[in-house]
C-alpha cells in the first residue's frame, strides 16, 4: 500500500522483503497503463471540480511569478536565459525579453519559486506549479493549443509529480540522498510536455527513460540561505529537465524500453525499492483519482509549516501592540527547532513574529528579506523574545492527512497572557482554499506590480481558460516591463 507519511513507510512491508521482479507472479508492470494515460492526456475527460482546481493552481503560479519577479533567484534566472539564448522567440515572464524555449521556461520556473508562496503536494513533498505551469504555457503557446488542452496537460503533470515520489517511497528517496522536490517535477513537467507536444505511447515510453536519467536534486537545499539553489532544485531544474525529456522524445530520441518495469533500472533500483515503496500505486486509479485533490496552497508568503503561527500572530496583533509584549511562545507540531533557527527569512518564525508585531502586518517583500533579517536591530531584539517549541499533542497521527497547526501565547508586560490556537490555515487538502480565497490572494500579490486592471484581467483569463482558443492573452499579460530597480 502507498504511504503518505513523512518517513514513507506504511507498517506492512519489511526491510528485508525483496520486491517482485519481472517474471514473478506478483510483479505489476506500470508502463503500459502509464504511457496510455500520458498519450491520451490532452483529450482525456477530467471532472469539472478537478479542472477548476487546475485553473486555480495555474493562477496561483502566475501570481507567484508576478510577485517574485524582483527577487534574486528571478533576476538570476532571467539573466541566465538572456545570456544563453537571448533573442530567441520564447517569452521570459516579468520582462519584454525572449530566449530559447528551455531557457525561457527555466527562468520562468525560477521566478515562480523565488519565494515561499507557490503551491505544493504535502503527501509527496513536491512543489509542482512552478515547473509544470511554466512549461505548460510555453508549450501551449508554441504548439497552438487551446486553454482546455492546457488544463488537461497540467492535470497530467500534477499526476506524475505527486505519484512518482510516493510510489518510490519518500523515505527511500531520503536515504538515497535524492530530494523529492527535484525528482517529482521532472516527471511532472515531462508529462505536461508530452500532452502538449502530442507524443504517442512509444514516445512517452522513451521520454520516461530520459526523465529517469535526469531525476536529481540533493537535500543540501536545506542549507541554502538565499533561496537561489532552492529555486533551482524545486523549480528551474525540473522545468528544464522535464521539458528537455519531452522535446527529445518528440524529436526521435530513444531510451531503454519500458524502463520503469526493467529490473535494476532507475525506478526499480534497489535503493529505491526498500520499505514503503509501492510501484503499483503509480498507476492505481490513474485518470480516476487525482493528485490535484491532494495539492495545497499557501495563504501567506511564508513556508507551509509556519502558516498557522503567522495567522495567529496577525490576529493577535490587531489588538496588541509590540511594546506591550514581554515574550511569545509558539507551540507547533514537527521539527519546531528547524523553524526557530531557519536561515531563510520566510521559514524563520522568530523573525516573522518580530516583523508582524513591529509592522502590524506581513509584507511580501519583508517576509523574504534576508537583508532585513540580518540588519534590522529592532527585529533582531524582538526575535529574542520568541520561543518556538514542539508540541506532540498537535502531531498528525499515523495514516492521517497531514495538516499544520500552532498555538501562540503572548505574555504581556503586566504578566497577563493572550493566546490564539489555529488548527489549520485554509490551503491544505483537508481544508482547501476556496476559489474566492485563491483569487483574493492572487490579486493581493499582483496588483502592486501589474496594477488593478491587469491583475483582474489575468484572474478572469485563468477562470475562463477552458473556453479559450489560445493562451496568448495570458502570455501577453505576463510579458510586463519590470520596475527599473528590479530589472536585473
């Protein structure tokens, strides 16, 4: 059985149980069903509710690109694309520039994950939107596909991005030193590309071999401070490698046939078939149950596990000024210590608590500002008042859907206490953000850069995607001139 737990185990498999190999009675080949699905994804029937979630995730990713355009990883992505192939015909979002298709998509994906604001699949530990949506828009544009076809392709991309890490087992990836955040998006982007390019079953078969060759990503991203290497691992790399695999297969590149069913090929490699692996889950319910129903969004421009603490702090700050606070205690499930001392501002809870209490709000730019975290003496002093501790009573039980919570207690100067418990922030699959909430978030992110009219127009276009004969109107809105200070 597939496990969605953090360690990738389900309690049924044993560490020394040998997985079945081709020829065994219980061996299940995944390639026939998988390649049929990918080859037919562009015209497949997808439930209306899943189509709406896909459109909302496309909007959420575009809003991330607009908002993150001034940030360092975005500037570097654009610079790389211009340097490598500037002047070719594919648009680099957040600029008037163009580059080769792969370089442009690489830059767009880097921009989409330049900050902690885009979507994720908590059960797979992947963030699919930046790579998949960036590639989808370019390939829909260059292949003259409709908005309906784009939505179908994005649905297929989320399927592989989420299913691959869980079929291998998230703990097996960890032990192998492979970050699911880099592995899943390679396959997801390729699946999206296969649909929009129009690959047949045989070509999809070869494409998956090239995905396996390029599936990579080290957990050292956790040591990154500037969110540049992280943007590469989570987004730019997957977009580049997955799109390349699809394009190569379309041009006639051949790979190991049925590579996901071949003993000692990547998917069946011993290190990836340990306890918790379940290759059959890759195709179980494919086309009937959807990873998009397991995808999540972030309401605030900070890391997922910090969202409930941020909401509680924002609510408490409405009536309590910073100068009244003597101490703050934040209790949360999981690795509290990680978020107490995180190097990235958007993951560092004491820093986030400080700027919320001092500013009376949470600003997108300040939430990502390494410079402010390092130089703002008032924020540093206030952060010393904040204690972040693990609360085992808030842990998600074995087999339960993952969510996040937090209890924030303010001790005031007079010794009294004010407390707020947030069981969840809308966005996780158990409590998804509504259509209105997603659109409100997108408008908040885009209005300062695009202006009110264009931001609202982009929201409307995403809502209308299934009726659009071309994606060009969306592309045109994403080709905006950046502010002079962020033109890098």
